[in-house]
C-alpha cells in the first residue's frame, strides 16, 4: 500500500445511513465524502444500489456515485444486492462493488430473502458479467461474508462455515473477501480463529474486516485481526450504522477512534485526525436525533500528540 500501513474504509454513507429515517441531503452526503477524502480517507462506500422503494435513503445513488467519482484519488465503492444492482454499478463506473451474503442461513433469508446457494449463483453471474466488460471498465468485486462471527438468530457461527463460503468466493473469482461481524458478536479469540482459517483458505486474495461495536469489542477485534495480518478495515464516522435484520445491533467501529488507535500504534493510515474529526460537524447538523459515538471526539488528542507519519 505504499505510503500507508493500513487501509481504513468509510462505510457510513451506506451502512451508517441505511437505518436513518430522515433523508440525509444529497449535498451534505457529497460534502461528507469530499471532506473525508480531503482528510486522507482513500476508499469510501458511497451508496447502496438497492431499489429506491426498498431504501429511500439511497434514491440519489446515481448522483452521489457520479459526483464521488470526480474526486481525484478516491476509490468509490457501492454495495450491490444482486445482478441488477451490479448492472447499475457497471453503468456508473464505480471502482468497486461490495456483494454481501450472510454465512448464517436465517440472516441471509431475512436480509436478501434467498438461500445462500442462490446468493452464490448470483455472485457467479455478477463476476462473469464483470469479466465480459472491457478491461478498463471492470470494477473490483469484494465478497462480503456477513454474520461471520455470530448471528442474532442462530448464535455462534461455525468457523468451518465461514471457511467454506470464503473458499466458494475465491473459486468464483472475487478480488477481495470481507469478513463481517454484522451484529458485534465476536471476541478477539474468535476473530483470530476465523481470520486465520479464511486467510489460509483464500491464498493471495486480500481479506478485510468489518466490525461492529455492539458489545464494546470492536477495537479489540481490530487488534486481533491485525495480529493475523489483516490490513484493511471498514468503519463509520461517529460509529453510525446497524443492520435492519439484526435486532439490537448498534453501529460500526468508530472511524475516528479506529484511526487514532492505529496511528497510536505507529501504523500509518494516511488520515489527518484533526481534519477527520472536523467532518463530524456535517453529521451533527443533519442527525440531531441520532446518537453519535466516539471517545476521541469527547476527549480530544493527547497533549503533544505526534502522528505516526511524523514519527516514521
């Protein structure tokens, strides 16, 4: 990754806003994206390409994606639920598309209303359609494994199930595997077991992590994944987020706290912490009724703090 050690990826525009009832103005979504990119965040999941009738928050998906694609140096990603969503992504020219399937059968049925094997068949069609495009127009495809560390309906998810579906993703031809603790069920020991199994299974395919902080284990789980060699993490500014089909699930790992922890450990993210904290103002003026999380935002940077990049 060149001048950075760890890639932090903002997913708040999608995961963070999907449960917000009031429409977040398009202009302020774009201001959020532009400000985070200016702060040094290099990859942002800017929207979800689901039918607008199912998720009115993303009725502006095309406009948001197109405007984000004009920001130099930013990798623009979008969530896709199926082949139809992927076709929208192809037309827009997003750089990466995130396909999600739950390792838990019950969660997959509730979230996308189909069996896991049907989801895999759809992913195979998506990859084939992507491969049929001209080389310059092919987006990366990341395969997300939701509920990989536990499910609100089924409880603990067997490591073997996660390994098996990661192997299926690799065989289909994804460019990345994203292991997600959708409901904040996991603990560091479990994280090590799951990620070691997935990394051993998929070989050279990059593996990223998507943690929620439902029970306060989010950053501890990041540290455990780092120990396994993972170097790409999803997070949301101010810890927004949650899953509509995961009762009790709260937000993602707080982006600002994540960047601070990594930076404190001497791991370069390329993100300017003070600029990142300033982006929270956009959320504050639009989400008056939504709880915003973040220990760093409350306490501020330590006295005489020296960023990792300056210590290198």
